[in-house]
C-alpha cells in the first residue's frame, strides 16, 4: 500500500489517506472518516436491502401454505397481511383477530385492533405476548417464521399472486380457522360476481390499457405499471381490457416514457389509495399527461385516476374493484 | 508549470469529444426499435410521429439530463475534495443529498409534492435546508469556515436525515415505500426538457463559480496558510466553494436523484490522467462525468428490456471495478 490514494465507496467511507505529513490533518481525516463510516454506511444499505426485499416479494407468486402444526380452530389470530385481514373479517372470523398489521385499510374495525408491525418490522415480542394460536405471515418474512417456529406458534403463510389465488386463499383460510362453509360461500359469491363482470364485457371492444399504480406527483416520472402476472393484471383482463404490458412476466415494471410511447395504450388507468387525492389534485394530475401527446389515451382523453383501495388490496373486495375497472373501460357513450 | 498544463489539454479535448459523441449517440440506442428516417421526417405530423416522440421526448432529454447530472456531480466532487482537502469527499458527504432525499420522500409519501410543483422542488428545498444547517454550524464558532466542523456537521446531518428518511418510510404505505426507495437509486427518465431547463441556471451559476475557484483551490490544496500568503482570501474561497458545489449538487439531485459513485470515481480517474491541477481537473471531470453517466444510463435502459435498471446500480457496478483496475494498473 505505497500508493498515495485510498478509495472509498461513494456512500460508505472508511479509511484515511496514509502517509500524510501533517499530524493535525491526519487526525482531522481520521475523525471525519470515523464519523463518515459511522453515520453514512448503514442507511443506504438498509434501504437497498428493503428495496430488494420488496422486489423479491412482489416477484414471487406463490399460493397460500398452511403449517400443519395444529388442526383445531384458532381462537386468537394475528394477521400481518391486510388482504388476509379483510378475508378473515369477510368470513366471519373477525372477532377472533387480536392483532393486525400497521397497514390496515379495511374494514374499519380492523384498524382498531392492536398493531403488531408489518412486513419489514413485525414486532415479535408483541406477537408472542398476544398468545396467538395462528399468525398470518407474508411469504418473505423468513426471519419471523423461523422465530415463530421455534416458539411453536402455528402460522398461515401467504403471498400475493393471481386473481384465482384470492378465492382459493379464502377457502384455505376458512378451513384453517374453522369457518370452511362460510368461506366457501364468500369465495363462490366473489367468483360469481367476477363471472358476471366477465360476461357483461364479453364481445365489447377491448382497449389496450396501461394500469399504473404509482407516479411522482406532478410529473411523468417514477411510474409503475402492472405487468403480465398478478391480480391487478388478471382484474384488468377480466374487466375487458388488454394489458399493454401483458408480455412482461412480472407483477410490476417501471413504465418509462419510452415504453409508454412504444406500447401506445388506448386507456391509462392510475390507481391510488383515496387518501390525499382531492378533486382538484386529480384534475391537475390528469393534465400532466399532456407531456406525451401521441399516446392514444391522451388524445382521446381516456385517462382515469381512480382513488380506491379496492383496486389495490387482493382481498374479498376484488369483484368491486373489477367492476369499477369495467365501468371505466366500457362506460356508456364511449 | 506550463508543461503539465499543456499535457492535460489533449485529455480535456478527448473527454469533451467523448461527451459530445455520447450525447449524440445515446438517443439512437434504446429498448424499442425506431426508424430514424421517420424521426427526422418532416412529412409526418409530429403529433402522429411516434418514432420522433420516442426520440425527442423519451431519449434526447434523458441523454441531456444524464450529461447535466453526470458533469455536475463530477465537478461538485472535485470542488468538495479540494475544499475539504479530503480525497474521500463526495458531493453527498455534507448531507446535501440526505436533505434532498428527505424533501423528496416527504413529497412522495404525503403527496404534498403536487402543491409545490413536484418532487424536484421539494428535494431542492430539502437540500437548501441541509446546506443552511451545515453552514450555520461550521460558521458559528469560527470567524471563517472550519472545514473540520463542516465535515463533522455534514456527516452527522447525513445520519440524522437518513434516520428521518427511514421514519418517513415507516409511516408510508407499501407502494409509496417502493417508489421512494426507487427514487433513491436515481432515475433519469425526465420525460421532457422542463426539469433540465429548471436546473440549468443553477448549474451555470455553479460552473462560473467553479471556473473562478480553480486557481485558489490549487493554492488551498497545499495549505490554508500557504494560500493566504499568496494572496488568497481563504474564507471567501471556502465559502464560495461550499455554496457553489452545494448548489450544483442540489440541482443535480433534483433532476436525477442521488446517483452515487459519479462524484468520487470521475474526479479520481481524471486526476490519474491529468494530475491535480484544478484548471485541468474541473473541465475534464465535467466532460468525462457527463459521458460516463450518459453511457451508464444507456446500459440501464437497454440491459434487460423492457425492464429498466436503476442507473445508480450501473454507476456502481461499472465505476467501482474500473476505478480499482486503473488504480492497480498505475501502481
């Protein structure tokens, strides 16, 4: 190491320049390097890991799995997955839910239950203290699963997948919590609703649609679209649209301006949670699309900003979400 | 003194040529195949000409944004390394990117961005707050500007803002978290020229200051005492360097997000080629940084079409090993 330079990564700096002739400078640099390595290194690493974790779990598409630890109906259920919490309430097991995630949206009662953390930050201590006999975990929570396994807490493992997996999860969940008959009723009713929507749009023209679920406010940047797998894609196809990104075999992709221009969607549907979306904001955000004037959707004004969590949660309200999509895609007079 | 300066000129010319070639070539490469005859055809109305729109709305602004951000970050890196007399300094060492990121996170998470005009102004505001805090701390107990306090205040502020960023993440929902994290990895799909035009005046002001700073920074890099005996107003130079480099960094981050590695790799690479004279290092770094980031962005958008990679990953993956190779080769 005779070389005069020492390099550090852009974000995590460690080490000082050796061979410095001034003691004071060396001390100053050491101080700075220590402060830099202590202060800077971990945070971007944490963010990167979190991002990769999200990516992994959005890419994974597996159905539900139930651990065979116990067969009797649980009395104290903790659900760390909002979609499954909705399912539990829908099949009449809501009164047995003693803990929920911090992301709960629906039903209102679910939000009142004690929060046990969420995907990245499950509060293991509270979960164990709640003496639950069934914990619903997301498939990527491997650390939590191994800890619960050591404590012999039964688990129900869930991961987001396609539309058909929603009703099959409801049935499996019903069997697991001793509400089998009711769960089958709910699932069948959802499937009947979905079938009705599919039939109502049969034979109608199917517009090529980009289903976006995120965009930077006020700009056509940082846009994410539903890819060719997952429940959002399935909902769009069922509601009578052709997914502009159907060939991309991922649950989501970044929709750059280039890919949007190349795919030329006839309809653009943005879905957002209702919070923070005033009517004025919707008007402002729709106008942003004028930046891509050749898009057929922009020319014909078929840009819809839907602020409704039914479209985002793969739970028992999917049929309502699909109906909303169908009404937007096939509204009378278009 | 003149001979090394003259030896550096071909390098600057080569870097400038690389930048021009990169900016011209980049719009011709992409994940979609477009017909270049149609792009420049005047017989097709622009509104119907998808090929032209892909070229002029999606690709050309992207190449220009990459050049602007790359050149600016590289130059800011040079100035911060000179100012702090620390080869490990980056444009992000003093907490500017953390402040900018916090502003952007707040805009993305709470949707407040649409009220103040988007994520870019929010990130600029965050950067300005960070700069003000760091400057106030560094100037508080000294008549001048203490680079030690500057450095320590900067890295502490970095950690503090990063903690706040994590807290905002904690409050946000799943989709927002995803987009916020993605913003932190850098993205140059600017979708038009407005973001570039908005950042350009700030970059021009910063570059004019850099041009004035080149000579004083050379003297300052020996020692502050030596510089002041040669007639350099040390405090004035330090203050100008700090604010100009901060302005440049804030502008670059508001366009492309906190893209890493450019601000440290490019200056060091350029110094290996032309030596330490800031009159050579600054222009060469600007041109080379621009060419480098344009190239990285081309890789980011064409490596796995139609999926796009975060450009920050490319700068790290290409830049890191290349820099190491050059270092080993030289010694």
